[in-house]
C-alpha cells in the first residue's frame, strides 16, 4: 500500500502541474452542465407564430388574443392574406402560421361551423408535433367555450367524460429534470475515460511506463495507483455537478444521495476500465482520444437512450443496447433523482453495471500484462 500511495501521489502531482488539464477536469464539467442544462431540453416554449387575419372581426381578435396569452406561443406579426405568411416560414422567423378566413366572425354568430387553418414548418418534426398539439388543444378549448356560451340560460350539459390527469415523478413535466441526470452520466463517461486512457498512454510516450514496469510495483498496484486518482477526480466532479443540478437548476433528488455515490463508484469502475483498455490498444494520446470518441463514446451516447428512446429503435438494434453501460447508469440516476427508489429496485441495473466494469477491467489488465511480457 505504501508503493501505491506514492504512485497515487505522483499522479495527483502531475494533474496539479498540468494547469490546463486541471482546469478541464474541474471547470469543464460545471461549464458543460450549465450549457447542456439550458440547451438539452425537449420542452417547446414561445413558438413564433404569424397570423393571417382576413376577417378582422372581434371574434378573430379574440382567437388571436388566446394565442398571445398562451406561454407556448409568441405572435410575431398579424398579416392580412395567407400569401404574406410565406416569407415568415421560409426565413425561419415563424414556425407556425394561423390563417383565419374572411367571414369567420359572422359564421360563428350564426352558429355555423367554421374552420381555421394551421400551417407548420416541419423541418424539426419533434418540435412541430409538440407545437401542433399545443395549437389544436388551444383551438379545441376555445371552441368548447363558445359552444357552452351559446347554450340557453339554465341549460346544463350532463354526462360526458371528465378526464382528471395526474403526473407522477415529474409533475412539472420539466424535461430538464429528466435530462440533467443523463448529463451527469455523460460527463463522467467522457472525462474519466479520456483521462485514464491518455494518462497511461502519456507514460508510454515519455518512456516512464517502462521505468514503472521494472520497479517492485505489482501489476495490480500499478493499475490501482494509475486509476484511483482519476476515480477521485470523478467523485469530485460528481459533487460539483450534483451541487449545480440541485442548487441552481432545482432538480429534485428524491432518493438516497449515498446510494447515488455508491452507484457512481461502480460506474467509474466501468469508465476507468474502458480507459485502461483503450490505453492497451493505443500508442499515442491522439490515437487514444480518437479511439475513445469514435469507437466507444459516440455509440454509447446514441444507443444508451440518452438522446433517442430505446423503445423507438429498430428491433434489430435494441439487443445491442444491453452492451452499453451508460444505459444502466441512466436508469439508475433517473430513478434515484425522480422516483426515489432504492437498491431493492435497482439491483438488476447495478449488477449489470458491476459485471460490465469487472469484465472490461479484467480484459484491460490481461492485455496490459500481455503487452508488458
């Protein structure tokens, strides 16, 4: 243990002396969390909409006022003809357009059905679908109010279905509460994997790894001494990111913080083991970074469910997602943050994560022993 302590102290001194790397390790996670915390959201707010009001009546102004009062829309302009809306959609100044035909108010007064047209820019299909849902819900609610207002005094509509909706785990329906735990997992993956892989390859480039191999250090002592400092850095990053998520973004943490740190430690076993494995197949730091990014990080991000729901992936692709450790840690983090569940519920994901970490670490140590033999 004395030799391991000296090796750990050596790694920490090297991290401290490299001011640029030290800044990346400490400051970059906070900066990225702020950036992704605001950018990584699927909420659709303040949709710019242009209105073509060919009626110019009190009824049409009432409908426009509903859109102006909604937090989901921002009316950028009110034009007269539908031909005037094309420049707004083509140049991206508006995502949607509402066309109110001439005679709209008169038909409503006579109790006749009336149709308004909603035109949407479908370049971003997901945001457009959400915005269309907002628009149709707003128009439907407005039409229902008009229908009730035309009923004779004293007439009460009976029957029908009253749907009372209750949302569990994320009652505010804030996508940030769902995304930020995933950002924590992503930052740990990127930082610790790159640090561990390039840190060991740097020893190869400088020729100091051969010097370490001829010292009395055993193989396990060398591995522990090289990886443990990066594990400590990862835990420091967990504390920093967790503090920003809870205090600044007000993300709820309903589960045990100690369970979260325990699961993070298991997750660091997988990321550091992956970094050690990459170091055994790389000769330079640039090669290690490129290998980590293109062959491991990008597939993990795409197939873990961080961006795309696994359930929406083709059936042929879904079995491969079980090979992605980030998938299990995402489930663990989101369950601890939002659902407040414990290990009795999360043990399958924890076991899979631990198994993946031990397997990749054993493979990396075996390859390292083989290369040094």
